C-alpha cells in the first residue's frame, strides 16, 4: 500500500478537517496523473473509439460488481451505512445493459478482463471482508467521479463512436439523482459523519490513493490490450507478423527472451494479454 507524504500527514493530524477535504488533498497529485492517461486524454479530445469504450465497460463491470456486492454485504456496517445509496448510485445493472447492447445476449462469454482489473477487484473483496471502513475511499472516488463527469462523458462517447441514440450509454445515466450538486453535498456530509480513529482515517486516505493507482494501472493495461487487438485485426500493419497463433491452437506465440528489457516491452505484454 502506498503511503501519503509528509505534507498530507499534517492534514491527517487535524481532526477538525472533513474527510472529503482530506481525501481531495491526499489524492491531488495522483488525480492529475489519472487525468493524463491516454483514455482520459482521448476523452478530452473527443476521440474515444468504440474499442476503447467496450474495453472500458468490461473493466467497469467487474469493478462495480465487486464494489456493489461488498457494499451490499456491509450495508449495515457503521463505516458503510451512511454512504449506502443503491437506488441513486448503483451501476451494475446499467453496465449489464450496455454490455448486452454491444456484445449481445451472451456478453458474459465475450468480455475481456485485464489482469489489472482482477487486482482491483481482489482488493475490493479483501477490504470488504476484513476492513469495510476502507470501502468509503473506493465508493467516494468512483461514484462521485462518475456522477460528476457522467453527462459530459456520455455526450462525448455518443458523438465519438456515432451512436444515434442513448442505447449503450446507460452507465452515464443517474435517473435517481435529480440534482447532482445537491446529492454530492449530501454524500460528502454523510461521509464526513463516519466515525474514524486517527489510524482508520489515515488508512482511508492511503486507500484513496491506492484507488487512483489501481485505476491508472487498469487504464494502461486496457491501452495495451486495445493496441494489440488493432494490430491482430489489421494484416497490413508491419507489426502484424509479431502476433501468430500456435499451430492448431487459440494461443498466440510468445516471444522468448532472457533479457528483461525485451520481456517488458509491448509485444510480450500484449501477447500475455491476448492469451489471458
């Protein structure tokens, strides 16, 4: 787990400061990094592709499945109950609707889940079972982030991939929230009411930083995966020859090398993703 820097520790020693403000301060630097990932830059330019969006939906489904199942399981826990708003915020059914739109009724057999997403969900399961108070860091970061940018990102996605209707964009819709600004105020107020010891508060702040870090890792893996599929599907690309199937097998041939510098390059990582 990452630790917060000395400047952030000063903030944690101030018991009068709201948890929401402390999370904002603790994650300021890594938040900037997250906004400069390839996916977010593509959104800022209005250049999101259909493949990017489909891979994003696959990852979000697994993440929200783990988060919402753990939130449901711990709904009465004093660290979860104040921020438990399933009617207003739940994303899982909407993601299922979007995935069915793009992949068909048997979408569960076709979704591709990167290894970084599995690490993310494993973390959610672990804290849900052993330390539910840490779920607040993930719920706050994910739900309020998606609520804040939902309308804008939904419109960018619709325009970029040429959707004629809102079909496939359910994820960005929050029909249970009539006023996003008022709801976010309510959510922060409820979150700030959660009783935490100094050690628990520090743990939540470190977990919030980890949440962004897990998101960044997930975005990088999806970028690598998207690039690999593009090369596999386009035989005119010079690098297409690097991706060949083993004889009578669905697995891609992996480049052998004893040199770490080569093993850590794009092609070996991409082949591991295609074979996962």
